[in-house]
C-alpha cells in the first residue's frame, strides 16, 4: 500500500503557487543583495532563519543577526549573481525545499564611474534552501551555501582595473 505524503494534500494549482512563491523569494534575495538594500534580506527569512556555510563553520541565525551581517556589506562592492537550475520541491502545504546553482561575479572598490572589465566568477556553487509558510506567507527558513569553487574578492581602482 502506498502511503500518501503531506505534499499530496495540495492540488496542482496550490503546488504551482507554492513553487512560484519560493522561486520568487530566491530571486528577490539575489536582487536585494546585488541591486537593493542588502540589510533587508533578513525580511525574507523566518524570525529564526539561518544562513550558513559548512566550509569554515559560519552560521548566522535570526533576523537581527542576518540584518547585521548583510548590512555590513561594503558600500563599494559590485556584484551580480547568476542563478540557474532552480528546483523547488513542495513537501507539505507549509514546507518546501529548493536547490539553486549560482555563479557570483564580484569586486570591491567599485566607484560606479567605470565599467569593470569582465573577469571570472569568484564563486560557483549551489544553495540548499528550506521554506516555511507562516501566516499565509512563504519565507526562507534556511539557506546553506555549498561552495566547491571559490576565491577572494578582487579590489579594483577608480578605472575598474585590478589594484
């Protein structure tokens, strides 16, 4: 006998809406980091939300800690994250998981006055996310960064060239 899972409680439209809400959270988080106000990333997480990197045992837990961490991002940092292979799996009416591959292009020292010459990404990896639906709204409960390819952030001069 096949046992029904909690995800089976959702009809096709509910599942699609949950998947899209989680996808949108992933994309909004990247937009806020690259183009918006990074400190507001914390608003996309549950109150006890976690951002962690297993390499180096880094872990940031709770909205206040997340706000503090992302709020200290250097003002002269220029970054763009390319996300792909985004796969959301709805596990129940109130929980979901996702895997997203990414490449991050990033430099520090950018003044905004010059185009930065093309360079290789500083990080390539994937995110493993969990989501919870609280009070009718999907939020990120955790994000784990899996980083098999990474390097230091380069500093550029006023002309956009490496220093």
